[in-house]
C-alpha cells in the first residue's frame, strides 16, 4: 500500500558475518573430501564416521529445538522407528532396500509430525515431557516385542549387505572407509538441507515462531503449519540417522536409541550452539574429541561431558559457535573505544 | 455518516470471562482511511476488544466484519493475512533477529509459510525494497543491523508498528502505541499516524493520551466497564458529561 510511497529511498545493506555462516554447506564437503587423502587409517575413518552420525542427530534436534524452540528428547526414538522397520522387513521379506529405506524415513517423518501436533496444545516443558513419554514408550515396546527381538535386538541387513559403487569406493558398512564415505555424503546433504532451510523463508518463519509466537500470529504466520514443517524435516533426518546408526553397528537394539542417547544429543547441541547452522558440525567435533580421540574410560566420558556442559552454560551461554563472533564484537568495541580516547 | 460500507464493523460484540463481561454488547464502525480512538479507564475492556477483533480471543457473541466479509470463526493468522493486523501494548519483537531480518520475516506470511517457503522467492528485490521503505518511514535505518532484543523500548515499539506495516495491512489495531514513549517520540508517533492515514490505512488506536487523541483521531469510542458510553468526533465526545465522569472522576 501507499506507506511505501512515502519513503522512496532504499537502504543498502551489507552482510559480512552472514556470508560466513551461509558458506557452511559449501565448505563442509571440501573438508570431508580431504580427509581420506590425509589419513588412510581405518580407525580415523571410523572415528569420523561415528562423529558425523552424531552430527546428524544434532542436525535433526537443531531443527525442532534450535529453529522452532521445542526441546525434544524423542529424536532417537523417531530414528528407531525407521531403523527397526528396515531391520524387521529386511530380514523377513525380499523388499528392495531402497524402498525399505524410503518408507522407513517416511514413517519417522509421520511419527514426528504426529508428535509435533501435540506441540500446538502444549507449551515448552510440557511438550518435552510428552517427548520423554514417547521415547520411553518406544523403547518399552521394542524391549517387549518378539518381532523386534526384545532386548537382544536384531541383526541389521546381515543377510543382504548392500554394496553401492561410487568411483573407487564401495559404500558398505563392512569396510570403515566405505561407511565413512556413505556417512559423509549423507552428512553433507543433510547439513546443506538444514542450512538452506534455516536461511529460506520457511526458516525465517520458524525463527519468528520460536522468538514470539504471539507476534508471529499477529503478522499472519501460522505457528502450527510452521512447526509441522519443522517436525517433518527433523523426523525425516532422524529416520536417516537411525538407519545409518543401525547400519554402523550392523544391529538394532533398544539401548542404541534409548533416552540417555537422546540426552547426549541434547548436551552436544547445548555445547555447540543451539539454533546455529554450524551446531551439527561443532557437535560432531566435540563428539570426535571426547568420545573417540580422548583416551578416557567409558563411564568417565559422560561425567566429563556433563562437566563441560556446565562450564559452557556458565561461561558461554549461547554455545561455542556464538562465542567467536561475540569475542570479535567485544574486541572491536574495545578497539573503537580506545581510538575514541586517543582522538579525544 | 457515509453511504460506503465501513472497513471495520463491530456488531454487538460481547466477551465474558467466567460469567463476567469484559466487553458487553459493543457496536461501532470505522470508516476506511480514518483514525478512530478507543479510550476508556483501565479495565474498561479496550485490550480485550482488540484481542477479539484480531482473533486472539474468540468473542462470546456478536460479530466483526472487515469490509463486506464476516470474520466469524477466523483465526488470528487468517485475519492478519486478510489485512487486519494488530500491535501489542508491550513491545513484541523477534529477539534473536536483526531489525532488517525481522522486517523481512514479516513479509513472509502473505507468500505462504508452507512447503513453498522452503524455496527461494522470485520477489526478493521487492521484499528488500519494501523493508527499506519501512525502515525509512519509521526512521529505523540506523538500527537495521541491531538485534531486536537489544533495542531501546521506544525503538522496539516503533519496530512493532514497522513489522505490521511490512504486511501491508488494510486496518491497523494499535494497542497503546504511545505508552512508555517520551514526548519527542510521542510527537513523532502523531506525525506517523497522520502519514499512515494519508496512505489509506485505517487505524483503530487504543490511547490514554487525550492530546494525542484530539490531534489525530477523526472519531472516537469510549468504553467504561466493558460498555460503550459514547461515540463520535473527539471535540464532541470529550465535552460529554458521562465521558468526563468516567475518565476524570466525578467532580
């Protein structure tokens, strides 16, 4: 309407910090492509592959918690749905693996959307409590269902190990290099998608709804529709992560998708920087250092991670990713005030 | 009054909370391109009425029309997309976004926030232009890169109006836009309201400041205890015994 006719001149905007963050989807593949050249150690490949897998869980959590502000501890349980689907039907039928995977991912997505549907009625912590209940229900069913192998679980695609040829690589779980390449490809795609979502109009809408749902409604956003979209994307990503998770262990067992594992994803994302497009990458690096590289006993790790989380929350409340620009701003501010003093 | 259909028509609207009427059988019309003041003492039901008009709370009875359309059963989201946009008494902004980003975000809903919004829009330039114009209009240009959460209160309130302007509203419902502003900012607000009116936007403004009402409003509606006690041009209404009694206390 006419308001716009009043002020004709257009402002020019510069975006510097933005560019770096937007580069994430482009920079990541390069880093990952370099790795096999730097090291040929299968151990290094398996370390990185496991870390990338956790990055995927964090990317899935980042969409619901970081982008739309709903803390869910059900991401691994959602992933379990896809993983068990593929494991159960893969063992009992001759269905094409590609079809199984696609349907499995869709199942996780639908479950996530249904879970998200309750978020329109429940706020904040109450929603989180629902996700706890969901995660516990899924693991109780898996532990008591004969078809799912109860507590011993099921072998994952042991009878039919799929081999995908890609140049010099054979993308199979039985070679660490193959699994690394497969995970890296999925990781790069997932991160690119997550980043593009965040900077799309839908991503803006998600952040708007997270920041202030009332204001968002008053401007014509539909919080329910936007949350549904976020839950669909996050659920699909959880499904992919679940299948890869099972693939890497060649096994599906309830513990793999239990709630303590979901809490690990929560801690990793808090450390890395909730809602930031780099969060999955940083989370993967933290996992790599703490859970793979560091020569620490298994039980100590969780304790150490907890300690680090407490320190980070106290010292860098917005996570590691945001600390860098914050320090840069503080530095620039100090430099500016110094130069003012000098000129005065 | 005029023969044309009023842009906003409030017809016998009642809103009760647990049997107590916050708004009781209120009717009035707002003509297109005018500024209507909604006044009344604290607790008169002004904000409740704005909540009902904007769809934030369902009315107990009565109806609201936007032009020829009845808004019965319409959600806040749908009303906003139809051009009936409200602001809040306490400055609401998108705290994690920069001012420019927040304004760009506000331009999203008319283009749909579903799956389509995942893909780049073709009218990016148009959005940038529109955001730039609103920044200019509200003198927010120098704050463009500031985080909304860090803004001073007065600027935050101006941004609140800016966000609603980006959506290109037909009718603006302003809930106490002058509350918490200093005198300079209030003068700017009066100026801004006049300019908005000249562009054809219709405004319903809740306000306590009588000088502001007198200087910009074409008409006004007075509520007291949820009931409309007077309606008409400010120069008439403000001399009415009942209005003076309700507002200033009986002498």
